[in-house]
C-alpha cells in the first residue's frame, strides 16, 4: 500500500501510533473508586512519615555535598552558583507555563567581537577569577540581523553568549541538547526559552548566539576577513559546553547537536568538520543538511558590498580600515540580500552571507564528502546517532520568506520556475553544467508533466521542487550516507516527516511550512489546541528520549525502526502517526538516479 507520494505504508496492529509521553501521563486522572485503598493503621503512617523525613534529610545533605564539589563554596541554594571557564556563574530558578527549571543566561564563551576583533575569528576569553560571579539574570543582546537597524535595542555586536537551562532538582547527570537556531545565516536568535523541553524531557538545553550576515560570513578569504566566522563562533560554544557542562550536572559524553534550517546545515557541517566533530555524540537535523545551500560567489558578494558602502577594495586591509568609519546603519542596510539579487527566483531563496568551502573548517565539497565513506569513517561520523526530519510543506518557504513573500501568480510564471531551477542547480552542483538544458527539460516534465504553470495546482509543483532540492533530498541523502550498512557502524539513524494539516487549512494552502514545528518544540505559551498540544508532547518526547538513550521510539506503540538504505523506514508524525518506507519515493528516485544519469550524458535515464 502506498500514499499519494509513493511512500509505502506499513500496516500496524493498531490504528494509531500512540504516544506515551511523560507530559501526557501527567494529565491522567484516576477516579477515586478505582484507586487502591490505603491502610488505616497508625503505625504504617508513622513509618511512612519517618521514611519521608529521612529522605528529605538525605536530599538536603546531598545538595550541600554537590554544591561544595562543584563550586567550592557553601552557596545556597546549591545549584545556583557554578564554576566555569568563564568564571563563576550565578543562575536563577524560573517557573513559566507550568514548567520549572534553572536558567544560567548570557554566559560569555569568547571575547566580544568588537573594535579590532570585528570580522575576526572568535578569540578565547581572558578570565579574571577574582571578579564577582557573572550575574546571568538577564539576557545579553543577540547578534545583529540583516533585518534590523542600529536602533534595535535587543541586538548588538557584543553578542557571543550562550544560555544553559537545567532541570530543577538535584538529579543528574543529564543528557545535553545544544541548539543552533536557523534564519538563513542572516537572522535569528536564541529565543524563546526551552522550558518545556527541559522540564518535560529532563535534559539540559544550551542555546547559542553566533554572528550573522556580513559580521559572520562576509569574507575576502584572507586574514583580514577570514571565512565562516559564524561557524567558528559555534565551534567555540560547542567546545565550551563540552568542557564545562559537567559542572551544570550535564553529561559531556551525551551531547546532542540540534539545529533547524540554517542551524541544521551548521550542525551537519560540524559533523564533517575536523575542527568540531569530536565534541558531540548525537545529531538532530531538522529541515536542513550540509548539502542544502552553500555560498558559491563570495568574491562577487563582498565586491558588491564594498561598492554599496563606498569602500573600494584596493586591498583587504584598506577595505577593513575604511569599514571602521562606515556607520552601523549603512553596514546593516547594505548587507540585506535585496541588494544582491539578479533575478526574481534568486531573490526568494538566496542568502548571500552563508558558509563557504574554505578547505579548513569545511574541508571539501559537502556533496562529495557526504558520499565518501572513507572520509566519514575517519571523521567518526559512523559513531554518531542521527535524527533527520522534514515537514510536509518545506517548499512553502517561498511564500513565507521573511524578506520577499511571493504570490501564487509569480509561482505560476514559467520564467520564474526556470530561473529557480538554474539558480538552485548551479548552487547544488557548484558549476554550470553543460547538460543543464536537458536537465531543466527533465525537471519540467517530471514536476509539471510538461504543463504550463498557469494555475494554483501547478504552482504546487514549484513548491515541491524547492522542497526537494533544499530540504528533502539533503535529508534523504544524508540518511542514506550515515546509515551505510557496508561499513562497521556503532550508531543509529532515524528519519521522520512531520505531516499535519490543521482542519482550518485551505485545500491548496500550505500546511506545516518550513520552521512551523518550532512553535511545538519551543512554545512561548501553553498550547490550547488539543491536537497541537499532543503533537508538541510527542515531538518533545521523541527528541529528548533520543538524547537520553538513542531509542526515540520507546514511547510509541509502533516504535520507531531505524532507517537503513534497504528498508528506508521513517516515522510519519501526525495525529495518527505511523511507520512508512521510502519518503517521497518517486521524487527521490528522480534526484538520486535519473538526474545523475542525465548529468553523466546518459541517453536513457528513467
């Protein structure tokens, strides 16, 4: 049996893949007449009371011992003062939306990248251990976004800080999830707080700021403007967490790197980077991977930026000196992607300031590296566990782009579709291929049946193409590579598709679009819709169970089988979740089989 996308549906013994999340269990009510009667003997009550008092005394004693071991002080309450490489850090207890946790906000992990350190790689902190504890009651500023102006009070250049959120109580060690936010490498921040995941899942969450836009990714590929500063910021934070998280009751041998969109691409790049891959053990990639998108024309971008701000590049040093005198508003204004577009299609999907292949942090072409089993083995990739996921309407990013939302009429324009194909194909494969006209003809035939893009349903073909090339294909090819059964592996790979359309959604409207799942993972307030609340509990349980045990399906009646190149099973998360095989089978077969055949000059490619 197959679904509408060609995916095989595996029949289950139950109609629904039921979730047994701890949050769901909290809401269970046992009627009085079903409860087990309690004893009325006074002696038993006294024994229970004595045992309870002894337990309380033991807990208090343990807390005091833990405090002395971890802080070297008799600080009270014990967990609020922590010794780190950044100095002493003071936390606070937070209770919000029914969830309690400890928060250690705005811990510095590198020197502020200001003044002469602007556009430089992050530098290690200078620590004064005689100074007062860092008061982390408040958040520091987020890194500048290309969507902001200098009047934005919540953003700044002094932004290299991380936040640690710890379950309230004295248990541990806890598994750690380090979150890298998305935003196309030009926007995003560490908000909102992950209180529900911390409390419900009993894991430590770490959220990280990293430089964005020109501050994080503009490069002249020399020492004046080195490449991939934003990724190096992330590396400094990852290493800091590995070296310090034990003091927060975290387990440095159970660190999961979790990213969404640009954060997922970053996470995947850390997997293949010789710089950072050794500092974490597990990976969650949500809507992105290392083959999603890469900067192909960094020189053209920096030359255009120099022209816009009025700083000619006679040399990198003179360009940098000139930039020191450019007002911040102009730097932010002229870093917006709208200044770097060459056609309408590129305008929708291109983020100018993205990672580049530098031969250092990113040692080679990601598409080649992910298919190189020897390289992956040397990097220890086959020792890491993976969860990889996509949403059912990833391609609708074209309609929700936070710079230029595009209309259905524009999506239905054949010129737009051709431009989009050319741009994304050249970005994926790195060069303009001589088979491009043949390939574009094949793509048009496959996605539209050769029909003209003149109606709403045909516009869906454009969204599917975008979803496949930017998100679904990178997810599937990454899953295929890291689950390679031809090598010795000590790891597990899991694939999921989040497939939910609210009842209010129009028949042709997007359902859960790129980024929408974050409202379930990091809800800003209590979710009142019962279906969405259930989905939120299920997703959080899956992710945190993975961080704890690498067995994310233990709370599901149907389990969650591992993905292998042979079975290609995945979990479809919905109000009635189930197990299926071969995600978007026909579309992925086209990209993994037909397209390579065409590119190699094949005559009969099906």
